[in-house]
């Protein structure tokens, strides 16, 4: 549960960064931002695996690049479900926002680790 909440928080931070950097995405308030992070985590845990399974041939054919479209669709689904989360620029706005949220999630996974613990990596020469 801790790992899910940390990842949802990181998704919310990624969404916040997307609202700053991508024109056409707007989240009305901090409560909606937190709810969007939680809902994105739920959608990624439940809906995304089904969509990935259904689009597996296309994902294999494009060598995994189609997963970016799946991530974009999951973000658009959250915006469609949640009042106060607005995507007004169409596919490319959602695509750019999904990229930012993906990078934030990737960094969080690197820091949090698979078991939900915060890990500090020290590289010594």
C-alpha cells in the first residue's frame, strides 16, 4: 500500500509539472491533483494491463512504442472521468503530459524500488 501511495504522489507531481509545461492541460485545485494521481494509479493498475494485452500485437509490431499511446489513453481516461482535470489540446497535449508523468514515474520507480521502500543509491568510483 505504501508503494502505491508513493507512486500516486509521484504521478500527482508529474501531473503538476505537466500543467506547468504543457499548454492545454489544467487541473483546478490541489485536491483534484491528488485525486488525479490516485485515479491514474488505479487506472494504471486495472485498465492498463487489459489494454496492453488487447493491443499486444500492435505493441510488438511497433517494438513497444505503442505503449506511449496506451499511456496517453490512460491519462485521457482519467481526465474524462475526473471533473476539474481538463485536457483541451487533443491527442498531442495528452501525449506530452503522459511523457512527463511517465518520466516522473520512472524516476520514482528508480528511487522507491520494487518493494515500496525509498532507496538511496550511492555510486563510488
